[in-house]
């Protein structure tokens, strides 16, 4: 989980800007020419952006935002200059903790679903800046590990939205101090721009230029790199330059620094080793994993789809496999739905950890990441102190619509694991192999694929975990009745209560002095269920949930069994 820490931010600028709808327009197309000046940390861009009015009302004002160290130089429509006001807009969407915002008055109000093309130019500098983190108390070295983007000297790298707004965006101000609001806003932007296309002609550095997009024709300058992102979707546009060497192997393309080929070979070898496992689960890779070495060795890794920006490091096989299986899964499984695209890649990491060290290790890997999920899924508390009504105390986050990575990564990972336990590995693997992104036109598509591979109806599960946000279950052993069997052994009747709202099929384990016996039990929200189990000797303890089902409270999951004389 890639999380940052936080502090209160405020809005600044002309008073009228508070009434703006910064989500009114969707960016549907970018065509930019970007020039870098590494000696001066210089960055300039010019080109066009196309905006579409996605509201139900005519819109006269449009918003364009870039990083706060960039200045707007020109904005025209149809060759004619338009009026705009430029202001500093405090927001942790950008690494500087602020955006340079242009509020554009369009020549005429744009009707719903109408589009307008703006010719734009902006320029300035982009140096490393971790202001948004250091101002909230994050130690400078730790902050620099996360916000390492810069144009400077022999090497440079710029990640896009959420790090450096080097291309125009339109977002509401968010603060890292406000929980996961920054990440929800970034996720919402990605959803709005999911079908957008971008073309960038990149020039100006004296070294190899790279982007996270696909190569595109049309660059006449010998030192220019033309790339497209079509659609932009969930692959974040990013730019890099440096003195790189290339290593191409089956399933991988690695750009590495001089003298680092042995490390690049290690990464390529691990990708080759884990690809058959990923293919067994999700299908044959349709594209290579692309890795770019980050020049600053303490930098945190960053991924976008099948691409990874990371310092290449000497690593033991297991941790490296665990890291790279995520990217290999993205190289196989594409989806317009974040809970499938990102959730399945996180699930693949849990599967890899299980393959390395057993089921308990896979569950421990998931549980180590689940604290933010548990915090985000605390039950709704109407009429709490200071509340005047029974309105929900937290926003609901169904997996099919959420833009919060706590849900589409962590909760989705847990959902895939539970589905594996429900229907079995073979059925879930067949469903993944049958998945076609182009056919995923309604939320129940994946449910139907899985049901087609098994005799189980799964509406109850998808309704509670995917289509709606019912929070997490909360299991407790309500009662245990052991009865000795003639001829030896015991029948144990167990009643399990679910204090939460989400139903789940959960493992129940009876422990004895010399072993344990487990069965699975489906328990609906705010309900009880029971089962009977036979064990060869007196039961000592009964436990509900082995950690495979995420829940709100694990402290009440065991029951000590006392049998007189035993």
C-alpha cells in the first residue's frame, strides 16, 4: 500500500473561485510538445487539450491546473486569446503542495456533452520538492524517498497526477491530513479520464528519453520521443531521461544505469521464473514488464500498470518475486475496473507469498496491509455524540465504484482470496482466463464468469462485498456444546454470530490436545448460524476465522471449552 502522511490545507485565491465546479469538465484528449532543460531544471509545454462538459448544465468557466512552479503563458480557443485568471491553489495533489490554476472564461457557455479545444502554453522549473510531506512533520529524508521527481542534471523523472502535475488536470483541493482524501481525489480523476487519450512529443535532454506510454510516429526531431497513452486510464503518464542501457528478455524490458547489468539480469530472471505461475492464474502475458531504474538509490518504488520505476537492488529471491509478481499480473490481466485490475495484482502477491511459505504466510501478508481497511470500514454510528441526525458517518465505498485505493487494492485483494476459498482455485482460474475487458460492460460480468465455472450461486457474496459497501463482518463464538460419543470422540455444536453487516463463509476450527478439525460456515450479517463437528477427543478451544476473512474485531474469535473431568 502506497500511503503518505498528512496536514490541513486551505484554499487561496480570488473569492469567486470557491463556487467553481472543478469536476465539470473531463479532459478527453491531450496533444503536447514537452521540452526539458536539465541544466536549469527547466520544463515547458505547449499544445492542445480537449475538454467535455460532463454536467447537466451549461458551463462558462473551465479550470486548468499544473504544478505550482509552472506559469501559464497562453491560453487560446480557435486562435483567439481567452480571458483567464491565474492563481496559486493550495493542494497536496502536487508534490509542491500547491497548483498553478488557470480559471478560463470560455467564449460561450458550453452545453452538456459539448467539447472545446484549448491551445495552451506553460513553463517553469521542476525540482525535487517534498513540501507537502515536510510541512506535516515527515522527516526530510523519508519525505525525499517518496517525492523524488525532478529535472536536474544527468537524470530526471516526472510521475504524473498525484506527484507532479506536468500535464493539465482539474481537481478539488485535498490535504494529506484529511485521511485518504488525496488518494480518493486522484482515483476519481483517473475514473473521469479513463477513456482519455494523450500524445506527448518529448525533447530537450542530451540523453535517452523514455515515457511510460507506447511509441508513436510523428516526431521529426532526432532527439524527440513521441509517445501515446490511449486510453490514459489507470496507466499514469510519466517521463524519464538519463544515460540508460537496455536489456530485453522474454517478458521484460529493463532500462538500467551503466554498470548495473548484473542486477538487471536478476530482475529479468525473476520475471521469467514467476511468469508461468501468473499465467496459470490469469493467462498469457500480452505485453512485457517494463522496468526503469531510478537513479537515486533511496527512492521508493513506483508502479503504473505493467511498468515499474525502482532503484535496482540486490535482493533475495522471495522478496523480489513478491514485488515483481504484481507487474507480471498487470502484463496479463487488463481491466477498466480498478478492483479487478489492481485488486487481482495485489491478490497475486498474496498467492505468491502462500506459494513461498504456506497458507498462513499468505494470510499474514494480507493482514499486514489491512489496518487502513479496518479503520475505513468501522461501522456507521448514527446519533453519536455531537451528531444531530442518523446520516452515515463515513462515505460508502462499493468496490464497483470506489476511487479509494484502500478499497480497490486492499479490500479487493481480500475479496479475491475469499472467492478462491468459496469456489476453489481451478474455477477461479478458469474465470480469470475467460475474462475479456471489452466484454466487461456491467458490474455483474465477473460474477457471471465465476458462476459459470462452479455450481455455486454467488449473488449474496457479490451483493455484500462488491456491489454494495456493507462494511466488514465481526464474528464471535456465541455458544459451544460438546457431547461425548459412545465409543469415543465428541460431537461439538457451535453457534457463530456475525455482529457486522457483511455475510461471509468463514472457517471454524475445533482444537484438541493433539490436533484440529476445520469446516466452513456461511454466516449472514446480523445473524447466527451453527454447525456440528466431530473430533476424536475432548475439544479444548474453538476458533472462528483463520484470518482469511477480513473483519472488524478479532479479539472475540476464540472460545475456551471446559469439560468437567477432562
